[in-house]
C-alpha cells in the first residue's frame, strides 16, 4: 500500500473518530476531546501556511457538518491552528532539521519542544472555539476549566499519537 | 529581497487567515443553530438523515431504560386519571366535561440530535411544519421543560434547549407560589438557578418548583426540579440552586406543546410593550 494513501486513510479515520466522539461520547460539560488539530500539526513541512489553512478549513467544515451542525465552529478554530503552525515550527526547529526531515517528529523535536508544539495550538483551538461558540469568554468560571481541561486531555492524547506517528 | 519576499508571504498569509476566519464567522452567523435553520437545506437533509440513523442506534441501546420510563409515566397517568375520574363523577356533570376544551394540544416527537456540552445547546426534532409544529411552541417531557421551538423545516424542527445560558423560564415554588426566573447555570446539565426570589419568601430545601404558566408556551404546573441550596444576593433576594428532574443527556420522546391562544397572548404582550 502506498504510504501517502495510508496517511490519507489515517486522516479520514481521525475525522470519523472525531465525529463519533462529538456525537456519541458525552464525557462532561467541561471535557471535549478534539483530535483534528493533530492532523494539522503532523502535516509535512512542505505545506505552507495558506495551503494548511485551506486544508484546515475543509477538515473543520467536514467535522462541523457531521457533528454540531453549526458550520464554521471547528473550521474557524482549526484555521487558527494552521495559521500559527509554520511560525511555531520556525521558532522551535532549525532550518537544517526541517530540510532533513519530511514532517514534524517528536524524536527530532524532543519532548519539551513537542509539548510546546502540541500545547499552544490546542490552547488556541479551544480559545477560538469558545469565542466562536459564545462570542465571549465569560462566564470565566465555566469557560476557563473547559479550555484548560480540553487542552490538557486532547493535547495529551495527541502527544501520544504524535509519539507513535512514524509507526503508522 | 529575501526579507521582502518573506514579509510579503506573511502579509498574504495574514490576509488569507482573516478571509477564512471571516468566512467561518459568516457561516456561523448565517447557519448557526440559533440563527437560521432554513439555510443550507441540502446539508440539513444529509445531517438529518445521518442523525436519524445515529439516534436509532443510540435509541436501540437505551430501549430498556426508555421502556421503564414510559411504564412509570403510564402508571402515574393512570393513577392521576383515576383520581380525576372519581372527583368528576362526584362533582362535575357530563355536559360540563364534554363542553371543556383543553387549553393545550400535545404533538409527540422524537429527538434526533441533542447537544449538551456547549453554552448554547440545541435539539433537532423529527417533526416539522408538516406535523403542525410552529416557532415558539414549548417542548416538554413528563420530567420537565426541554426548550422552545426556534425554527421549523418541513420535516424537522430546531429547539433552543433549556441548556442555553440565554434561555429563561418563569417558575414558581409549588408550596408558596413565589415565582422567579429559572436559568441553566452552564456547568452541569442537571442544575439550574432560580433567581430573584424575595428575601421574605418561605421555602425549604427539597421543595419542588414548577412552571408558572405565565408565558403561555408551557402549561402551568409541570414539575421542574427541587431546591438543593440557597444563596442570599445582596441581602435583597435569594438565588436557589435547583436540581432538575429532566435528564438532558438521555432525551428521546418529547411533546411539543401547541397553545392555540398563544398568538393572542403574544399580541397582548406586544400591545403592552408598545404602551410603555
């Protein structure tokens, strides 16, 4: 099987799992497990910001169609992740490493930088998602735990996936 | 030159980012559940078909619980009917009973999509304008208020859930008749706040609160929940925490409440507003 085809199948699987999680797994009002930003973060280095944003928009829109029904929520939040991806990569990786490897790799980055690379986009995703849902971050007592718990749990799962991504 | 190119690329990226975010906002504002259900009819049909299938699967696995709930409700209604029959046989003549028109009509519906983990939650029902559903009709179950119909398609309708931080209903404490505003707290699906309860009013923990019937959307006297705690607000009123009877995470059968006098009621309210 062609390796790219395998990765496309993996991406589709992640989208389907995301839809199943959103539709049928109601963990708590504070916890939403989000996997789709991970798809953006593992894209090869050759994907520039604009193409990544367009791809993020399409992935987010497909999740919106099959879950919340409010088109634009996941799409908008995911585009924000795509927007900062290249900037974050340039901030934590040197050019030689980016030229030598095809896509972000936790082994090359190291755990500290990997945590930063996963954590910040996830935090941004949940902040933008909350803003698009409510047009405000208030009441903070509810939105703040939601954002933080979502970031920690979803980011943690993504970090585990990121660690094993090369085996796929 | 290289620097200029990278600045140019960054600017274009920013512009595309703003454009796509703008498009997302546009989609949300035009297509958001709270805004316009009628848009994107094609996608809605696809969504509805998928949700119907998903809901059928979910329903299959919760059949036992649903049956038990229906059985309990049936027993409760039979007992209540028995009581009223006995009372009517003693005190009310048949001609009076036959001449009585119920204030509300009920349309049974099935929940095909229900969200509970957002600040503004919505519910999609499998009944629409073809079945007589109209905007502003109330949606209830025997365990409480579910929400009100926001907009209606031919075969489906969109309900603003009670689990929307902007949705309020007027409720009264059954024992004392004191009324206040009931609003979802936003953090737990089973908890709401009954606010603006005057400081002099009497209530106890465990008291039941019911719908007031002031709005003409919901019938009077539907049990909503019980008081679990109270908190004084500035020494002038109480905020009561209410544990709701309704289990929003397990909604399946609901009743859409049709009040034929609702339009007249709304006209009166509008007239009253214009007087001010």
